[in-house]
C-alpha cells in the first residue's frame, strides 16, 4: 500500500477563527517534515508554529465516506 503524507497548517485565533491551509502532499514523512522546517520561519507561519500537522493517507482510497448533511 502506498502512502502519501499530507502537510496542513491551521491558524487558530480569536480574530480569524480557524484558517486551514493545505501546504503539500509528500512521498515520505521526512519530506513533509523538511517542508515544515522550510516554512516555520515564514511570515504568518512563524506566529503559529504549532499549527503544522502531517497525516498519512493511503493512496487510491476514499477517506470521507459518510457524506454530509445540512
């Protein structure tokens, strides 16, 4: 099974609420971590250093199956 590593950043604060950003999709955890290190001092990201997450996702699978309601 192939895995992709998805890097997100979420800025949470009282003024702007949550602002998620998809940073990129990487072939290994180390490549995703390297992207985090490249961006951690960039404007905005440096103000929210704990906002980075790396999540593994199996490729060619559905990851949201429940649908959504109103």
